[in-house]
C-alpha cells in the first residue's frame, strides 16, 4: 500500500526584496491513506501551492519529511502525478500523444500506450478530441486532458493545484462531478488544493483547513457517493460542513 | 482554401507582371543604351545561353552549395548550444546581450575578417554564412527554450521524463517555432551576405557573375543575376521556410493566429 506521509514539513523562502526569510509553511503534518481524496483548503497566500510543489518535488523543503510509500521524495517522479492550474499540456503534441506521454516515458510500446490513452480519454468523454492539438480545445476540455494525462500514468498520488480555478462556473461544476466519478472508478489517492470551500467539501473524504502555513483542523466528509450538485445543493449535511469549514478558514 | 491560395499567388505575381510590361515597353521607347540597362529580350537570351553552356547553373550551384554547407554547420552548433544556454536562466540572461549584438552584425560585416582568416574562396564565404545563421539561430533557440513555461517542464518531469526525453520531447519542440523563425531571418541575412562576399572573395557564384559582368558592360548578365538572386530567395522563403513556420507556430497555437 502506498500512503503519503508528511511530517513536520516546513518551507522558508528568502525574500530578496525585503532581505529577510519568509516562512510559508510551518510544521505541517498529514497522513493520506491509499485511495483517499483529501482537499487542502485555505485563503490565498496560506502556502497551499508551496506544500503541493514540495510534495511534487518541484521545490526543495527546508524542514521535515515527505514520504511516499515510505520512501523520501527527492525531485519530481512518475509516482506523483500533477494536474496544473495552467493545464501545462504540451502544445506540440496531440491530445492522444499528451495522454500517452507518461506510458511512453515508462517504455510502453506505441500500440499499447495509445490503447491506454484511448481508454482514459473515453473515461473523460474526450474520444472525439484525440487527434486535436491543445490550442484547438476549450479550457474545460484542456483541463480534462490534464487530469487524464496524469491518471494514465497510474501514479501513487495525484496532486491537483486549483485545477478548475480558470474555467467558468458551469464547466467547473461538470468537471467536479466528473472527477468524483472518475475517482470512484479508479480510486487514485488524491491531494486536491483549492480556496473554494464548497468545492473542497464536494470532492473530499477529508478536508484539511490551512491558514498562514499551519494546519488548523482536519474534517471528515462522509457524504454519500456518487455526489452531484443537484443532490447536494440543498443537502443539510453539506451545508453544515461547508459552514463549519468556512468559519474555520475565515476565523484564522 | 485552394482557390484562396491560387488567387493570393496570382496577386503576389501581379506587380511583377506590370514591371515586366513596363520594361518591354519603356526601354525601346526611350531608346536606352544597353550599356546602361538591357532589353528584356537580351536578358532572356543571356539566361538561355547560361543554361545551355552550363555557366549559369554552375554559378547557382556554387552559391546554393555554400549556403547549404554554412547553414547546416551553423545549425548543428547553434541549436544544441542555444538549448544548453536556455535551460539555465542565469546563463541565458548573461549571454543574451552578447548574442543580440552579434545577431545585428549578421553577414556582410564579417567579410573583411573572413578573407583575412580564410583567404579568398569557399572557406571565407562559408564562414560569412555560418555567422549570419549561427548567432541569430542560437539567440532564437535560447529565447525559445526560456519561453517554455516552467509548469510544462515540470509536467514532463513528473510524468517520468529523464534528461534525454526532456531534450527531445520538450525543449526542442518547445523552442522549434523560435528556431524556425531564427533560421528564416538568419538565411535572409546569409543570402545577402553571400552575394556580397562572392563579389569580393571568389571566382564562381552568382555574386561573382554579377560583378564580373560589370567589367564588360554586360548589363543583361547583371540584371539576369539580380533576377535569379531574388527569385531563388523568394522560392526558398515561400516554398520552404514560410510553410515550415506556419506549420509549427499556427498549428500548435504558440502565437495568435491572424
Ligand atoms: N518563490 C517565492 N519566494 C518568496 N516567497 C514566496 C515564493 N513563493 C511563495 N512565496 C510566499 O509564500 C506564501 C505562500 O505562497 P503560496 O503560493 O504557497 O500560497 P497559496 O496558498 O498557493 O496562494 P494562492 O491561493 O493565491 O495560490 C506567500 O506569502 C508567498 O508570498
Ligand atoms: Mg497557489
């Protein structure tokens, strides 16, 4: 079993303008079991991206440990898939080639990796778009490609940094519902970052409230699945949970 | 689409047709001395003769050969160097002004020093072309690599790309639109530099053909040479370089489609 363990993680930046050190993440500890869907929620500047980039291995941490399946993280690797807010697709590759990229890096042959890619594209209802280039897709479609590109590599942990922040509200709701559906089908371990409290509660098994680089509280979300906005919009338990998380985040 | 292509090609040729008509009419009308400017007919005749006795083909071949060799050599060095420099923000910001400076010097300004170093002939001319292409392509490659968004490189790394895959799957294609633009600009300078260098530093090639004809008042050969130089460039640019640039840049959406 590949779980993710974060122990006393901290990050200190040097701010060249002020000439001082800025501690963006203080002593964060978190344990994510395989197959869990954890949302980290907090206001802008509280250190969410910093935490995620350290887990991804893009950014060195200055204190504590990050372990995936017991092994310390050292730089980026295919065991941790990343979905970016800016999509970060390869503009010179077709949708199919984008999704097949991870398997290609693993040395999977052309026919086999295209089969894998087609399978994942179908999962996100993108079969039609397989031969197109990213620039020819809408933002919502591009991010679907971003999600399945990461999934097709079958990472131990899927890291998502506000992936739906730059699409319109309707598309965002569709993408959220789709993500919960895909998660139920494939059960990847997910760490999802957002500043949108309702989004966090809608998606997660567990919400971690973050403020000024510290964990405030962890809240379990045991809303039934499959989840849909139609069902949850007026759900009293959903309202109660979002209210609680919102209060936490705002009071800090 | 096809129709559009055709009509735009016709529109492109239209002013040249007008020019040719004016030429056939005006030169005899004003009875211009052929030592100052030739009749269209004698230019055509000079062209046919040059093809028949092989001299024109020989000059064209020599010029194209030099461009090809100089350009290929330049690309072989410029692209790897540009990528190596581009991956490090410190190195690239340090060297950018230098390469900008040398890009401006492109081509012709290198001729005197080239003849001092290589004597007259193939070496000097190839060196001029090499420089015209090398600095501009290196600069553009460096620029191209540094404009690849960090998340795109991070994405590749987190999907398991090693050093080699990063180079071939991300850095090279990511910089390609800039590289192609660089090649197009560089070749433009190289072509001009070539003609100038051939006037000074050799005994075969289009530039040489032009320059020698002057000594014998053969204006029809001079004008023939000018036409060949222009037409060859237009063919190269329109049939090879521009479509290549369109294919990468527009399809990939890396700049705004117009
Ligand atoms: N490269 C850096 N150098 C110095 N300080 C930084 C750097 N990156 C982030 N910080 C600081 O660290 C803190 C946390 O930033 P981070 O980007 O992790 O926040 P965030 O929670 O992701 O915010 P947002 O919701 O706006 O994306 C901020 O105060 C920010 O100014
Ligand atoms: Mg952020």
